[in-house]
């Protein structure tokens, strides 16, 4: 439905990014990376939820060392998240990570970036140039070292809305220029295993930044609305931001940043992609919101079905509807559906009425039908 902007293809471990590869869903661990056991446990939970790439913070050398053991115990590609110290990137490469994220806002010494690129080249691992509004270099400080503080240098005073032709230098210019500074270094070294992100909290600004960048480079883009908020607020903000970009054909991989369980990030990521028919994973639940017409507590059943269906991996559309108004239509359109009436519900399968069940059997009857579809597909 949406014409995807064609980007170069790269591989992070065995996950292919860009080109015509599926838009991948990633997350970041929230454990202390040095706590190897907890970090592996969290990554396993994320793997079960369908996470396709995982990133771990690397605040010090102990964390960089922990990556070796973490890598051995997980099955999805591991990305080291590097800020400030390029030696942490070198150590992470040594310890077997599948990719790096470098922040050009806080690693601004081009010689140090070159050292990292050289090491990344020897292992053929990609680098994400990860620009973030919260850690942009000071104005006039792109690619310049020194510890002058960005707040003193006016980044926060720059206009957020932008047109490239505007005379005034704005924050989108600054974000894009920061990314392009590092792109130039990498290209200069014939390194093309590049992915870029230009994340911010402000949705229109972030959309502008990605759109502008996408017009300038063919590298795959990692999308994110950063520090988006708690699960409800953050999912909505991310859905609006990422959804806008994805509908424009921009984006090769996504992360929903939530102040909550990272499993929710992965679930939200897939819901965004599924809403645009860009991925087709697991059960898609069509549930009516209920209203004064509903004959049963349909919200309760929708939540029960949502929970029970998490174990199914096959892409199936399930409808849980409260009455005869939209119920039969939606239930028939889904692979499996229930249209509830007074004390009973009609179960539909692929548009055909299968049976009528009493309210006490709504859930078991739906699960039975799901299992049949699941078995048939094996
Ligand atoms: S399907 Fe029926 S119960 Fe559900 S919202 Fe529509 S009218 Fe209300």
C-alpha cells in the first residue's frame, strides 16, 4: 500500500535491514548490562515476544566485557550502545557484538571514530549513527571536541519546525548535519555498513529530520520517538511519529521507547506495523469498544482473548464483538470471530457460522478454533 523508499541493505547478525527486508522490531534492555544473568533473562523474554535485534547500554568496560557472555546465551543480534568513550566500542567489537550504535553528539573526535570504523571493518559489523535530540553537539560543535555544554551553546533555542530553505539554522538542520558529519567519515573509509537514526521527542521535528535525511542518503533508517513516555502515552506518541514516517515509506527498523517493560515496546512495535499492514505477526484482535447495546461484558472477554492468544504465532485476525450491529460483519470478516448476543455467541470461522455457544464457552470455543487453524497450518 505504501511505496517504501528503497534503501541499501545491511545485515546485523542474521537480521537483514533495509531494501525489501521486513521492517524489523527492536528493543533495548533495561537491566544493568554488568548483571549478566538478569540481562540474558530479559533478552530471552524479548526474544519470546518477537524482538529481532537487542541493544544493551555499555556505560563502562565491565559492561563491554559482559557482552561476550551475553552474546553466547542469546539468539538475536546484539548491538552495543556507545556514548562518550570510543574505547567502549573497541572493547564491544572485541567481545563479539553484531553491531554498534555510536552517538556523534558525544563522540566528536573524528580520529576516534576512524579507529572504531577500522575495527568494525575487520569484523564486518555495521554501525548505526545514532543522533538524538537530547545529546546533540553544541551549535558550531559538530565534529569538534571540547567540553562546552550544549545548553550554553543554544541547541535548545533553535527553532524546531523547519524547512531546508529557511534562512534560520534550525534544530532539524543540526540533527541532519550531525548525522552527515559521521556519514562522511565512514564513507571516506569506504565503510558502507551504515544505519542512521535521528530521534527526538517532538514528533513533527523528528518526522522532519527523518524525511530530510531520507532525501539525502540511501542508508537504512532506524526509527524512534525517543523518551516517548509511559506505555499508553509513549505508544500513542510513537504510533503517530513512526506511523507518519512509515506511511511515507520511510523506515527500515523501529524501536518504541517506553518507560515500562521492554516486552511492551516490542508488542507496541508490531501493533504499529500491523496497523499499516507492514508486518503480519501473531494474532490481530478486532474488538468492539462496547456500548449501551452490548449484551455481555465484551471488554472483559476482549481482554481475556487478547491474553490467551499471545501464545499463537500465526498471523490470524480474531474478532470479539458485542452485539448484532457490527458484530456479525466484523466477526465474519475475521479468520475467527464471535458475535455475542444475550447469554450466547455465534462463532464464525472464515466467514462461516460454525456454532452457537453459551457465554461460559466464549473463550474455550475461540481457543479451540484457533488451535484448529494452528494445526492445519503445520
Ligand atoms: S458492536 Fe454492538 S456492542 Fe459493540 S460497540 Fe458496536 S453497537 Fe456497541
